[in-house]
C-alpha cells in the first residue's frame, strides 16, 4: 500500500457512473448492472448496495432456494456493509469448535440474533462453541 493514498476512494469509472445512471432511469436491469459493477469491484456504490441485495434476496426466495426451516433475513437490520453478496436467510449450521473439537449447531435463530441484533458482520464465521468462546474471550478475537 502506498502511504498517503488510504483516504482517497478509487475514482469512479465512467462506465460505472453511466451504468448507475441507466439503472436509476430503469434503462438497465439489476442483473445487467451487477454484471458491469462486478468488473469494477473497487468502485464504491454506496447507497445502491441495499437495492442490489434486496433484489438478490427476492431472486433467491422466488427461485425456491430457501431451505425448509430457514429464517428469511431482514436485510435492513443487518450491519451495513459494502458487499454485493446477500445473506438472504439463516439456516442451522453445523460446525466443529476449534477449542474443544466438538460438533455444535449454530441455529438459524442464533444467527438471526447475531446478524440483526448484535450487528455482527455478514462475514462472520463461527469457530467456537459458547463455553470456548467465553474461555477465549480474554485471549484475542475468538469470533471473526
Ligand atoms: Zn468448544
């Protein structure tokens, strides 16, 4: 990284600016827009992001990809982030604790709480069971 360049966001490319303009004027579909934007992953798209994610979630719901027993996410309650990816729903997730090596389930309900009430980042991966988490707490970051 070059010193002194940190604060400056990448310059929006003309292509991206034009695409966003067309999307807002509804001349471009969401899918076409995403296709263009993905070619410029560094471009900040700010207030457009929630739109994309909402649309993406709708697509996932409509296509019947949501597993039985999953909880549909409330995207507005998730911590703000700049990802194109959408955490559309929560489903029970099995994992092996890195502390005690036992298997646990991170339930959909617990995830909902984590992402929507605690405002955990959508990139969170669970690594420790509750006991190990509490034991490791004085260490460094137990959950990232
Ligand atoms: Zn454990």
